[in-house]
């Protein structure tokens, strides 16, 4: 994939309720952890990172773990550039839900074999006493029962901050948008946050890129707000979230209608 000096990628986090999707996102974005569980409806976080020769604008969509909002779920799948499918290594049913999530992706996206996917087993800090899902079983399902995919299987722990940065770095690697290893290993982390002043000075006059499905060689979209940019190294801001339904473009909805899929039709055949 050839990148310009500005690219945008939307990462969608899917998985069952209580597996730690929000904890994984929070650990990556804010380096914090909270073990109190609050169900997520939908949170969209925006960040900008300097990867050396390019600027990467990342939208991370944290979705609900249940099916109370199926239209939002279908829309998030339709507009994603990459997926993180999260299960808990302490819950066999949560792995079954990951399989169901993949079936939703396969049914809605004709290009599912080209979409980067990381299947992440969270709560690896509990494997010694509470493991119910072996990583070997997950790998067998991915590589033996499914078509050849751009997929990586890994375990992580939001609580212990284990493999969290590697998880997101792997997604970018699968997307072929990391220029060099040296450009991402900065300041002890996987990305170097751009200062707000530099972002403001360099973002003028740059064009946005097509949404998914228009050009497979450049599978980035320009949805999201330019006003919700990351702060500089001296000023730390909290992640902001917005509803994907409110932020979706008419063009995306028209693509779904042309494919014979209504945003209100959420059944899985």
C-alpha cells in the first residue's frame, strides 16, 4: 500500500460483553486501567500519530458487546478498515461470540479476506487459574477452518498492560502502513504523538481518501472530526467519543443500500 503524507484508518473493536474491549482501548490510549465494568453503547476515539514520513489519523471504535444496537453494529462493520475481535481467555462462550462476529464480517464485507484482523484473547493475567480457551484452539480455528486471511492471533492483558501496544502495532503491520520499525519505536511506545501545533500547521490543504470499497489499494476513509485531535506531549486530553450513526456519511449508507442491506436489517442469515 502506497501512502501519502496523510492517511486515516478506522479500527473497530468487536466482542462479547465483559471481555475487556474498553479496558484494552483505554490502556492503549490513556495508559490507565479500571476494573469497574460499565456496558459500552459506542465510543469513537480519534488520535493522530507521527510515523516518520507520514501522519496516521486513527479512529478507534469501541462497540457494544450485545445486540441491543444492531443497526449501529452493522454500520460499524461496513465502515471499518481493520478489526480487533476480543474474547476472554477465561470464558469459552466469549470465543464463540468472536466466531459469530467474524461471520457478521464475512456476510457484510465481500472483501473480508483483505481486511486486517487481530483476534485478541484478553485477561491473560488469569490463565494460570481460570483459562478456558487455549490459544492453540483459536489458531486452529483461524488457520484450518477459515479461508486464508490477513489475521493474527495473540493474547493480551489490559490489567497488566501485556501485548496492548503490540496488538495495535500488529494491526498497522497487517495493513502495511508502518514504514519502518525504527519510526514506531519512539519514546518507549509504539507511536509518537504529534503536537497540536505541528498537526495544525501540516494538515492544511491535504485531501481526504476514499471510503472502504472504493479503492482496495488505499483502504482508508476520512470520517471523523478534525476538531478532536490529540494533544501535544505537554498537554494530555481525555479521549472523546461520538456516535457512529451521527457521524456516518450519506455515501456510506448509500453503499449499504446498493448492496441490498438496510441499516435496520440486522439479522444474520
